[in-house]
């Protein structure tokens, strides 16, 4: 549960930072930011794995760079689903994907790997 809360907060921070530094990404209010973080977590858990499998050949050909497009698509999908969160265009989505990826990577570095459960 604690890991879920931390991931939610990291996602919210990443989206907030994206809105500050990427032109074309914005929120109408804090409630939209929180809801976007929740929706992005749900979309990343359900839709992203399917899209990643379907686009695996493109990911291989582009040496993994196509995953940036997949991440941008997930952020764009959240933008379509949520009226208070706006991503204007492909490049704004790519910028937001880069920012959220960097923030998640840095947070993961500080948080560390998930502890493994012992099976007895």
C-alpha cells in the first residue's frame, strides 16, 4: 500500500513538472492533477502492457525509442479522458513522457527496488 501511495505521488509530481516545463501541457486545477495521476496509473497498468506487446517489433527496430511514443500515447489518452488535463499535440505528449520518465527514474533510484516476498 505504501509503495502504491509513493508511486501515485511521484506520478503527480512528474505530471506537475511536465505542466511547468513542457509547452502544451496544463491542468485547470489541483483536483485535475490528482485525478490525472490516478488515471495514468490505471492506464499504465491496463492499456500500456497491451500496447507494448502489440508494438514490440517497432520497439526492437527503434532500439526501444518507440516506448517513448507509447508513453506519450498513455499521457494523451489520460488527457482525452480527463477534461481538466490538456496535452496539445504529439510533441507536448513526447515532452511530458520524457519528463515523467526522468522523474520516475530518479524516484526509483532513491526508493530502490521492490522487496521480494519469501515463499515458504
